[in-house]
C-alpha cells in the first residue's frame, strides 16, 4: 500500500452516510479514490472493481460505516449538550426507550435549530472516526 495518500474526507463522509444499507464503500490504496458500490452500481464500475481487486486483493480498503453502538454513543453525547432540559429529556427517552434514530429525529423536529446542530454534531463525530481510520491505514485526510 502506498503511504500517506490523500483521501477526500468529504467523499468518504458522503459515502458512509448513504442511507442505503447495501452501499459498501472502499478506498483505493493506490490512488486514494473513494468507491461507493451498491447493487444499483453500473456494470462497468462493478467490472472495473472486480478486475482491480482480483489482481491485487489488498488494494481496496473497506470503509467502516458507523456501528449501532457508535450511533447510540453519538445520540447520547448529543443529548448531553442540549441545554433545554425538556428537549434533552425527550431525546433521552427516544434514545433509551428502545427507539430508533427516526424517534430521535422526530423529537428534534419542533426545534429546527437543534436538528441542524445534531446533523453538524453527527458529521463531526463521523469525520473524526474516518480520519482516525485513514491514519490507521496509512492514508491522509484531505
């Protein structure tokens, strides 16, 4: 693997935040390109990926998507930053009540400023994890 290749964290972020769970993202360790593959990817892209990965199985690094534990940790961490106690309680209930991200977002809907803050917060934490992953794999974040 080439050392310290530049990889676009923006491209990585867009790839891992794709809501389709069938999307799989890779970084090409030869050129830093981010590949986003899914069952809907065009055949030429899939064939190119298969050919390149067949000739060099270590070439593509699978980009980790946020785990359920990471997502819940992010939700909890965000709740701790909410100053409005009623809203913080509603959010905590949505998270701890066995709820889903949808329940959490629904609780934020009446407070658009906090909902936007949540998206920025989540993006920041995801970027931090991606940058750590890049460093661990000898790649540079750009």
